[in-house]
């Protein structure tokens, strides 16, 4: 009888241990949810573009040339990730995963106009980036720049510089504008207008990410736009604050 009781007690302990293990496993799986790979890559690009935009408007930036602030990229990526899981878990927020940053600035392309007497024309018209300008050679080599779309225009020869990775095209353009070979240099911009993710002030002393869908003559600049607004605290907490604006019902994202 004693052996039977002991065996029963051991079985109960094993069952309790099994229940505890099962509970931990379920909690762990919930915390380890994985965003779809393609969406994660798109949000990584969005985060990079948000960091590049912020850098181009910052008056206190110490970044130079085409370097991007990796800490800000990670910060924006973490916020976009939090927003994604909020939309997954909340019945009050629709699926916003199709909304991404409008491609301005382009993260790899800078269009430059060369001066008519530039020493670069002979080589660059042939797609050769090297020149007698050692600093320029180092700069272009640093970002793996190649040339495309060389044109002879009324404003002078122009060409698009293409980096082999995402860079601060605004910073790169600024560096090139100081070079005497160039009349102008600007990051390539997306054509027209469309859906977007924006970062900036919202209300009184509040920072926010605004995800929006544009509608109405967007090739010329969207006439209508609806925003989904997420306040961001100093500690990185995200709060959904509602919407602003209107779009046709057929464009509304689904829950």
C-alpha cells in the first residue's frame, strides 16, 4: 500500500512538472513570434530612410559624407516592429503592413551635374569613375559607387552615382557639392507622391510615427491622405492615437 501511495505521489509530481513546462513553452513561443521575412526587409529599408531623412534635417548632425547613424536605424526599426505587432494583436488597428516610406530620398542614387570644363568628363562619359582627384576617388570607392545614365544636357553633363549599399545620399550629395568638378548634386527623389511613413512632431511636444495612405492625383501630389498616428515616448513606448483624414472606403486597410 505504501509503495502504491509513493508511486501515485511521484506521478502527480511529474504531471505538475509537465504542466509547468507546457506553460513556459507556450509563453516562450508567443514572445518569439517572427515577422514575415519580406516585411522585415521592407521595414529595415523604411528605418534606414527615416534615419536618412532625420539626418538631412538635423542641424546638430556630426555625420559626414554618406555614413548613416546605425543606432537610429535600429531605433526606427524597433518602433516599426512594435507597431506591426500592435496591428496584429489589436482589433482596433487595421493591417498597416502595406504602408512603407515613399522612396524619397533614394538611398543609393545621387544625380550630379558636371561643370563643362571638368576633368572628369573624359572618363565619366565612358563609365570610368577614377580620376586625378584622389579625395573623390576615395569617396566613391568607399561607397562602391558606379555610374549610370550619363547625359549631355543644356545644363551640362549629368550622371547618376549609384552606391553599392544604402547610404546617406543627402550627405554624399553635400560632400560632392563642395567639389569644384560639380555644378550641383542632389539625392534622387521618387516620382510623384504616395503612401508614406513620417517621423516628427505631433501635437504639443510629442513625437510620432505617422503611417499614411495617399489618394487623388498622386503623380502630381496626393490630394487626400489618411494617417494612422502612433505616439512615441522618450523610452520608446508606442501608443496608437487614432487617425486623421479620409480616403475612399475601398482603400481602407482591413482589420
